[in-house]
C-alpha cells in the first residue's frame, strides 16, 4: 500500500538496491520528506524523518498522526489530487480504507547536509502544529473516569492517572478495550492511530469486590448499567454495536436483532451467550455476560424442509422468542411469507397494531392513539409527544416570547422500515435523548406507514413549510425511515435545520440535536435582544404617554380648581353685594324715616350731638330733647354704623348708650343740651 500511495503521488517507484542510514534511497526519501514538511509545517528535517520512520514511510499515516481530521481525510488531499493527477486520487482512496501501518520504534539522524534540500513553499501550505489531545472514558465496576492526555503520551501515563483516581495499583490493573488488542505500558498512543474519543475498561481479577455489597444491590446496579453487545451477523459479514441497559431482556435483544438482520427470532442461532443463560426473559444484568462489552454472533438456523410442528395462534410478533420457536411451524409450509408473518409485509397476518389509525379525521385523536401505542410497544420512557395539530405545535414552539421559544422536532414513523424498532427503543427511549428533547424541543409525531396518512402529512407540511419540505420527505425511501425533522421558526418563515435518518446512533443523534440547538440558541439570542429593545422602546413610549396623560390630568384639575375658585369668588361677591345692597336699602329706608333736623330758632329744647366714627370723622346733628334714643340709633345706622355692630359710648363718664332703653328720650339719657359720643365696634 505504501509503495502504491507513494508511487501515485511521485510517479512510478524505481527498483534501487542502494539504501542509506536514514531508510530508503535518496530518490525515494527526498520527495516524501519535502511533502511531509510542506503538509505538517515541521521545519526540523530530523523530526520529519523520525515521523516517517515511525509510520514505516507511510506518508498519509504520518500526516494523519500530526493533523488528524474528524472524517480521517487530510486537508491537503484535494490539493494533491489537483497537483499530481488521478493517480494521487486513487492512492488517497486506497489509503483512506487501508488499516493503519504497524508502528516502528527505529530512528536515525540524517546527514546535516540534507537540510540544504528543504524546499521553499508558499506560507499557505504551512499548518500550525498543535498537540493533539485524546479523550478516554474508562469504566471500572460502578465508576467512570474521564482521562485527557496528549497523543504523544504512553499507555503507562493513563494507568498512573487511574491509579490515583481508582486507588488500584498498576501491577493489578489490566486496561482493556484497545482496538488493536492488548498493548504494553510503553506503547505511544500516536502509534495506535486512535480517534479523539475512546472507551476503555479496567479489569482487576486479583481484587475481589467489597464484601459489604450485597448480591441484591450489585444486581440493582447492574440493571442501571449499559452493556455494549458486539453482534456479528455471519451471513452478511457485518458487525452491529448495540447499547442496551442491563434491565433489557434477552428476548428483547433478539427482537431488535431480528429487525436488523431480517432473521425471525425462531430461526436465530446464537453463539456467545453464557452457559447459565437458559431463559429469554432473563435480563442482561442477570445473564452473566461480560461488562461493559460482550461479543456474540448470530446466523439463520437451518431446519428440515418437512419439519412438522404444532401451530399456535400469535397475537403479536413480540410474543415469539427463541425458546418458543419449537412451538411454531415454518411459515413457508402454509404459503405465508415470513415478512408478512412478522408485520413487515402487506399481509393481514400476525403483526403489530399500527401506531396511528388510517384516515383519522381528528389529528389530536390520531396522536393520542400514537402516544398510547408507542408506550405499549416501547415503554413509558419516551419523548412527550405534542397532542394537537402541527399548526398548534408550531404556535407553541415559535410564536411565544423569545425566551420561551423552542425547536420543533417532527418524528415520522414507518413500521415497514427495519430500523424503526431499534431507533425507537434505543434512540427515542434513551434517557438522555428523552430529557434533551423534553427540555429544548416541542416533539410532534406522525405515522406514515399507511399511504393515506403519508399523503395527509405531505399536505400538512406543504401548508405550513412549503413544497420543498414535502418534496424532501418524498425523496426518502422506506428503509431510510424513521425520520426526525428539526425545524426552527424564523421571523418570516420556518426552516428545516436537519433531517436525521434512522440509521444513526445515540451519540450521533445527540450531537446533531446539540448542533441544531447551537444554531437555534444563536438565533434566539438575537431574537431576545431585538425583543428586549422593542419592549424597551415600547416601555419608553408607554411612560411618555402616561406622563403626558398625567400632565393633561393635572392641567385639567388645575383648570377645574381655578374655575371652582372663580365661581366661589363670584358667589361670595354676589352674596356680599346682596348683603351690601340690603344694608344700603336699610340705610336709605332709615335715612328717609328720620325726622327732620330741628332749627336752633325753635322754642323747644334742642340737643346737639357730636359723634366720632372709627375712621376719625365726626357726625354732627341736632335732635329735639324729647327725641327717642331709637331715632339716634337709626341716624347712626343710616350713616353705615348699625347699632347691632357698633356701640355708642359717652366720653366721661364712659357709658354704653346702646344698652339703654331705645324708647327713652335724650333728656332721660342725659344727652342734653350737647354731648360728644364715639362709635366702637362690638367684639
């Protein structure tokens, strides 16, 4: 392979018997050396030669060891194909499928003059060299330890870390799970060509489990563990890596394998089950299989053509197990195809009940039936399916507040696909998937097994997502189902981010769901920012409107208060005017009722009175001596000083005339022949 690859890149390999201390001949060595330096960016020629020797002068393996890619393809492969022609492409394809070369520990230093042959390449060919980190998930009994080391480390360094974490001596520790078999402690990890993420397990046969752990507690812990079953299908020459919880029964495992291999349970012939396994209803934890990984093989059991077996009615394919296979006759003897008998064909024979009735008028009723039947088949641990129309599910997922929005996961089931049973039981019912979907997604489901239901789904998708989504669903074949469509709502339309097919694993499914969530989270943050800004603008506008309304209300109240005050003033002024008018009328009536002022020439006694007002003025008038005091009071009142409000006093001695009898005369009051009085307001 190495010669084929190098010949494809640099031309036909020539026959040469000359070898140097650094490996092959110079004509073979220099092109490999120059190209490895250009791809890896290693300036030190000795280091580049050592890297090539560690990989037996395999250029692709050496470059992959320095710059590993997720898909195992070099960054420079495309450029190699363009530079060196189709031979390079063929060599690259061969190198991609070939097993990694055996590592070699030999190394030698090149002559110092070899550095003169280092080519000068454009800077875009230089790749920054960074240490590659490897992740190891190590299982030991009921514990899991995560270890991260550099690719250049040795296996012994992992054991040193585990010795600290697990308190297990290195001398009693066996580190298992390497794809290349058992390795020594001095083996460099780079030489094993490991992927970024790896799973290992520790065995300690010399250390017995603690005696304090009872058998029941150990069994209970085993039920919660996950077992990796590596099942080899001998006829197809294919291996299946299936993860099952310890609570799964052997019968359920055989059913799942039946869906993968198309071998009915009654025709399965197994190798690798423990000798203690005698009942298909036994759980994996109690069966005695190896933890965390156990290898099995399965093939179709050969049976005589004329084998006559007693028949038995079957209500469901899941009731058939390996131990019960003796009670059934071969389906071919009755002219019934096995796929029809096991619910994989169009026959009305023994099959699973459909997840969704055909031609159901109400989508909610159809989804209730789907959920109930799904729980019956695969258990209660499954995603929470939205009960309602696809439009209602879209409203729930896309049109709430930005912080409450979620992705929409549309699960499309097809019972005619052999992947459906495994996908539902292993992926959709996995605790991690169920929790992640429930937290971040609105999950809506539909069964497309029946053509009528499929046509109805395409109509619904066309109405909500457009014809592109419906056409995408049409392009998928039956054996590619089930499908999981991840839909994200946008401002103007809905976008299908991802279509996950049934041929996937739990880890891959989780990674794709998390990838969709990363895209959605970025969009959601923008929506939240826009929504917050919009709400802030609306709040400012509301506050301004409220302040304006308050200002209007204050102005209105102020205006009403002014108007009320003015009205009150007018009322008081009117009352005062009326009172003044009334007083003036009384004063005028009193003034007109007063007797005329007598003259001094008359023969009757006359009293001359001087009355000082509060303003300092004097009122002077003559009265007859026989005039009543009431006339004096009326005279004072006619001048604006009513006797109800003022007192009329003499100067000396001080007397209050208003307290005397108004009917008495001035003579009787001793106000004759003249007197000075003054007015004083009553208190």
